């Protein structure tokens, strides 16, 4: 018998933050049965699964995320998912444990970032479905997501192809932004080869690249070349920043190629492969803009330098798709002298040559 799945979604408002910052993870579960079918779901529970640390044992002191004690006391890993009661407020005494068709229940967990990097989380959902002629049936579901914990000195964003084929060369563009108050000197950016999977560095490619100087609010874009060992989705992950004083040190990241459907870290912007059809000079100019714009769009509240206006995530995504569209047109012979993105992206890039305070948004005019 095929198990019945219950629809659910995980929402993490502000899923980018700093060490020891608190996150809200909200689980929403719905009864997706047709209205009037009398198929009701009751006793819905959600169980949070946090990633283990280096010891590979969950719920120990080295875990990257934790469930802190709140004003109401210790949090349970498993909580009831309830529909709103007559007062319309969650977490009150009149909340309802039965979800009728079209109803939605919710529950909240408070997380704390204990270590830098992207940490996936998931929820196992269980409930009882009533109203079938065969009697009550157990239903299950799962919701997945993650949070990105950053350091307060340097922000890292990645731009990668959405998918690659086995033995295919591809590039990763890494944008390093100085979000601290002081100038960065001799900042090393290193691929952690021990955690690399599904791909390897291209012959002659450097595992470590150095940014000699980076002013507060400024950004540098680095290019890393890889060869895929399998066909799949490209996932880049920020790991941590090793530093003594915040002005110099080593930023470490890793990369993997694997199955599709894995939740992407919010610091990653995926590009369609059609971008490869554009001249490298056009792609390089676009990456300088898109990388920093994606960083600005995902920066935590209050983290942007003075004078920098927040960019909308959708605006950045649309510009990335426009770049891919231009690549597709060029590959098909449809790009002409009257339809060419180079001046557009170069103009945007030139607006951000000396300082991030000069950067305003991607809403440039063609």
C-alpha cells in the first residue's frame, strides 16, 4: 500500500544571520482534501531534525544549530501542529488539533546559530486521517529547508550553473564582500577539498586564491574552475572564516554535484547553462554585478554598509535570467547588434568600480 503524504512547508523568516543569532523556523501543514469531503486530519505533530556536528552525533555540544531554552522553558523536538482558534492567534489555549479540508495548522521552533556555514534542517510530520470508509489512516510528510550562519566580517556569495553533465568543465564565481568596519588584507579564499564531492578542480586550477586588499563595503569576485565527476545539481557551501582580528584570515568553502531537489543555500545563485554561450568578458562583467547584488539582497537586517540600498532578490534573479536568455539567443543565432547585453551589464558594473556606496540597484536602463 502506498503511504499517504500530507502537504507541508517550512518557512524560516530571515534565513541568513550571524553567530549566536536566533532564528524562527515555522512549520505549516495543510489538509489538502477537497472541501466537503469530510476527510479531516487530527493529532498532527512535527519533529525537527537538526544536523550533527563533527562527531556525527545529533544533539551534542558541537552541533551547528541548537534549540535554546526560551522564556517558556526547554523546547521539545516534537510539537503539535495546531490550527488557529477563534482568537486568530497561534500558540493560545483555543488552538484546534483537527484540520478540516482547506484548514492549515502551524508550529514554531526557535533555533540558534552555533557555528558558521549553511545547515540543513528538516521536519518529520505525522498525523491521522479520518473519514475514509476503511477507517483512520496514518499519514506522514516531510519539510526541508536550512539556515545560513555568517561571520560579521566578510560575506560570501556563489554563482554556479544550475546543473552540469559528467566530465563537463564549469566555473564557480565567488563574490567576497567586506561587511566589516576595517580594511581586509591578504584574505585567503580556499576550497576545502576534503569535503568536495561529485567534482574536482580543473587541471592547473588553484585551490586557494588571495585577495590582497578589500576596503569596507567593497567586493571582489574570484573564479574557480572545476570538472564534474557526475551529472547533477551544483551546490556550493560557505563553511567558515578563520581569523584572529577580523581583517585577515582564511575563508573556506566547498562544492558538490549531486541529486536535484536539494535545498540551496541562500548565498547561492544558480544560472542556466545558456550563459556559457556568451563571451567570457560579458560573463565576467555580469558576475561582478550579480554576485554583489545577490549578497546585498540576502544580507541580514542592519548589516548593509551606510548608503547601500537593499536589492530585491527577484530583481537579481530576473537579471540572471536575462543573461541566460541572451546566451540562448546567441547560441541560436538570434542575438543581433541591436540586442546585445554587454553595454547594459558593463554600465551596471562601472557604477560599482570604486566603492559599494556607489552601488544602488540593478534597475539600470538598457
